[in-house]
C-alpha cells in the first residue's frame, strides 16, 4: 500500500477545502442552522413530541444526515470531475498508484469534509435544542459509514458525468427528494400504512433511522437492519468502483 500517494491526494483535496472554506464549511452550516431556527424553534414549539422527544431535538439527526449525504456526494463528485475536466487525472492514472489508493485518497478527503460539517452542525444544534446522544459509538459508526458510502457514490457520479449538468442532476433530482422523503423531518410511522410500506423502498430511511436510534433509541426500522442496509450500500459502491477501474470506464477512454 502506497501511503505516500494516498497522503498526497488526500492533502491536495483537503487544501482545496481551506481555499474555499466559505463554500465548503460555512455555507452548509449556516443553511442547516436556518432549519433549526425555522423548524426547530418556530414550528417545533407548536408540535407535539415524537416518541417522547421534542420535535426540535428529533430534527437533529435528520438534518445532520441530510447535510452528510449532500456534502459527501458534492465533495467527492467535484473532487474527481475537475481532474477529468482539466486532464490532470491522466497524471494520476499513469503514476505508480493503484485504484484502491486513488479511491482512498479522494474518498477519504470527501468523507473527512462531510464529517467535519456534520460535527459542526451537531455542535451548533446544542445552541438551539436540548439533546443528548445515548449511543455515541453507534452514532460515530453510522456517521463514518454513511460519509464513506456516499463519498464513493459521489466519486462514481463524478466519473460518470461528462458535463456540469450531469454532475448535479442525480443529487438534485434523486438524492435530495429521497432525503426529504426519508424521515429527516418526520417519522414514517406518522404516514398512512400504504405510504409506510412505500417508504421502506427509500434507502435514506434506513440511514436516518439508524442514526436517530443512536441519539434517542427511537427508529422507524430495526437498528440492525439499518446497519446491514448501510453496509450493503457500501458494498455496492465498492463493486461499481472495482468495475470502473477494471474497464477504464470514462477514465482511460
């Protein structure tokens, strides 16, 4: 394993974050804080508790997960798309660096940025709501696994996209609606029975549910199912990335 190469790619991507800190860190934190102000304070004070948890506190895991998904995909997709766009990706591919090391460098940096944003939002949430974390280790596991999974997914999107429109179409038209309909702002148990069953086909439900369980021990599906589904999504992304580098799809042609 060429750790020097992984470190070089990782440091380069992280350096880009500090150059654009307002866009990479400040913007998502401010926008998520507005959700706390509007939904948590203004609207949440007029809503009943959910599972014995105030609505403002109930929102916290969902908002963190929403930011984690969007930031992971955005950071990873842009991170690999621009080297492809400028042609510098061929320098990386021609270097004595394996596909595993390339993925670890880019995906590791994207996941780190997303986890940083999620952690800052978690600290910010304490200013607006009274909350607690009952299972911090489980929370950390779901946080890291989700960040890695969707960073890989974003990496795949960045390789698949051949223009800026395609780079944004999946996050905006697919991932964002699934996030809003995945229980980030509500429990799917509040829906009619038919729509509860339909919601189980939404992968985001399992991510949000497992993450929320680590905070308050309330969830829409069993935490073991959430963990296995997250692991399944991660495995699918690994298989797709293996195929991409094996065939050279949109990298070598």
